[in-house]
C-alpha cells in the first residue's frame, strides 16, 4: 500500500506542510562554500532531532527555502527556533569575518 500524504493522530487526520524562507540580514550573500555545506547538514540534523521531515530544501547564496512537515501537531516556531539568526551567528562565527 502506498504511503498516504495525510497523517493520523487519535482523533485527527491532517496534512500539514510549511514553506519557510530564511534570509540573512540585508540579504548578504554569505551562504556558499563551506558555510552552505554546514547549514545544509545542520538543518537536516536539527529537523531530524525535532521530528520534522524536510520535503524540499534549497540553499541559495542569500536565502534558504524549506518545505517541511512535522510528525505531530507543531507550530513552526517550535522547530525553527534552533535556526534563528542569533543561533546562526553563534554556530558560524566565520560569517562575521566577512
């Protein structure tokens, strides 16, 4: 049997996908090379840790597009907060050197 695009909980049937776009301040082009690889890897790791399935991921030099689907009922802030701009600067201090 093919996997359904709908998810079930005890009293709910739902399909919940979020399209999230992150941009660096002033859309600076800092997401390339080593930083791009680090961001892609960390997004996969953090979203897997939070129980969120990444359906599509596109990292450009000045923004990131994500289409994701949480495993349960979540609001987006609960799974995107580890990748907030303050945490990005903490995780990647080499971006400040530019």
